[in-house]
C-alpha cells in the first residue's frame, strides 16, 4: 500500500472555508504531502488524514522475557535466578 500523502494515496480533507483550505494546503506543502481539499460549508471539518500523515508512529520495543532457569542476559554464564533476578524484583 502506498504511503499516505503520496501521489498514489493523497491526503483527503474536508473544510468549511476557503481560508481554512489555504491553511491546510500550506501545511501539506510544508510537509511535502499531496492533498485533495474539499470545501463543504454545511459539513463538519475532517482533517484526520493530515494529522495521521504528519505524526510519525512510535514503536515500543519490548524486552524479551527471561525465564528463571534461562542463562542470565548479562553474560555471566549463571542462571538468571542465581544472578540478576533480584535486581528486577521490586
């Protein structure tokens, strides 16, 4: 699937005024996004695609779980329960 804001998958927004459309166009140009702006005064504004395209998703890295009888990740050669388990218990 193409990236949101690219030529193949432009950002689609709906605004109520021409002034707001100019603001959104300027913002998208600043970030290098391709955009389609619809001006519909009788419908609520929807700029969720712009917000999604501008904010970068953050990924959370999960540390692998170590079992009590697994080798300790510190590299001591001991089992986790004999080496670093007490450091992780709170």
